[in-house]
């Protein structure tokens, strides 16, 4: 399915954990290509395996595959790949699965840019690591984690938000800590399943402090020459870009609530967390984020499924 000398790299991690920084650092290195845009703060999220691929199933036989991939070929991500739609349709018809289509398109980007690897970053993919690893057997994974205090501070004030007063604020803190613990466990389980030669964990704090050291293992696994890490080409996607935002901090009460919530989260069995997450996911409507579509577009056109096709 994939070119033998091309290495796919997936960046996983919760939103506000530092996945944008990790992906932008990788994309800035010689030999790595990515789909980027200034208005998306650098590497754009494809949400391919979490949103588009499920909508394409069951993947049809030749003749209907371009129709099945139609929404993705109308997405902002495909637009930023800068290739004719007809080329995307041809790639779909030649692919035996949605995953193969995605790899074909990314490999075309690699060929065009003369790179040896490509990087994709979507926090929505974090719980899909095992499925992506099965669909893309050559993939490497960079799992970004963040300490709860920094994660919560970023989450509570992100994008100009103002956290609500207690007791609702306590619920947000508790939910954030539980989610952080659950996702860290999932990523560490992925490392145990696939091995440390394919899955690399890096803390956001270490990534900011020593990016050379933090990224060296994944770059080596991708067969890229070790050299000084180049800085990202895009400005940080920070929750604290203004002076007033930088002054925001967790209060003493916030910190006490966070410590208690984290202790309780560590005591919860992972199987129970997984069951809760599954139930919550079932209740959410299958919506695409608005930023998936080009600015002029109003939203998904609706995937054509085999039972809806005529001819």
C-alpha cells in the first residue's frame, strides 16, 4: 500500500497538550512533509480516521470509490494538498481502503516535496492508535502528554474563554483530569502493544525545554539524519497570547481540586474509563468540526453510500 521508503508519523495527544507544537516541530525538519496553513496554526488536522474514514465504510468496489471519498476531496485538508480533484478521485479508485487513499495522497505530497516522511496531527485520532497502526503498518506514533496543571490552565482559558465559577468549575477540572489520565493510559498501552521502536512518548514540558532530545528517537526511527532541531515555522497556538491571558493562573482551590481529581482518576480502572468514554461517544451526534471545510463551504455534502448509488 505505502511506498517502502516513506515513513508516516502520527502525532497523538489530547487537545491543549502540545500536539500542535510537536507536529510543527516535526514539519519544520528537513525530510518531513505536512499539510500546513497559517490560519490553522501550522499542521492542519485531517480528522481522516476519526471522521471521514468511518463515513466511507463500507468501502465500495472500483467505480464508486471516488463518490465515497467525495466529502474528503471537498475538505480543507485536501485543498491544502494542492492537487487537482481529479487526481484525488483517481487515487480513491486505485485504493483498496480509505486508509490506502489517505496514504496515497500523503505520499504524493512527499514525492512532490522530496521528503522521506510525512506527519499528521489530529487529537481526535488519539484513541484510534491501534486501528491506525493496523491500517498503516509502517506508521510511527509520537504521543504527547502534559502535566495536569499546565493542561488545565490551557484548557480553562483557551481561545479567550473565562472558566465558570464553582461548582461548575470543579466539574470541568475533574473531567479534565480524568480525561488526561485516561488518554495517557491509552497512549502508553499503544506503546506496550507496538513497542518503543514505533511509539514514542514525549512530555510537552520536555518538548519546549529540549526539543532536540525529545524528538531524537522518532527522527532516528524515521531514518532521518540527526541534526539541530529547527524551530517551527508557525507561531505557537497558545491560549495565552495576550498579557491579560498570561496573568491567568490556577487558584489555590483549583490546584487542590485538581490534585484530588487526579488521585481519584488514577484509582479508576481503565476498563471503566473506556466504558464511560464509549457511552459518551454514542450520545454525541456525528458532527464534523466547522474548520474541516474551506471557509466558503457550508459543511459536509453527505457521503454517497452503496445503497444510495444508482446505476
